[in-house]
């Protein structure tokens, strides 16, 4: 599955699931990485808009292949 990862500087203290639905989320080297399906650009746009409205900066976005089973963490 191809994913778009959104890398945030630091840990995300808010739950975005109310505004954009469940997200894949993990902590990596002091950053929070959110993942959305690359096949749905509308979801990516919603997540980026929600982050911007909250004043949360995005460090990077990238597309990756994700061979592992997806785990969605509840908000």
C-alpha cells in the first residue's frame, strides 16, 4: 500500500480523528508521523488543513510503500 506520511516536529498533543477520521500515527525520533492513503488526496488535504488551522507545523511530507499490515490507533 502506498502511503503519504506527514512528519510533524515533536509530539502531536491533539486528536485529529474528530475532524478527519482515524489516522495511522507513530512516534519516530522525537517526531510524530501521520499516514494517510496516497490514493486519496482529499484526505491528505483535510489533514493538512486541520494541522494548519491548529497552528501545527509540518516538517515534511513523503510518499512511501508500506508493506506491513496497517494498524489504526484509536484517538
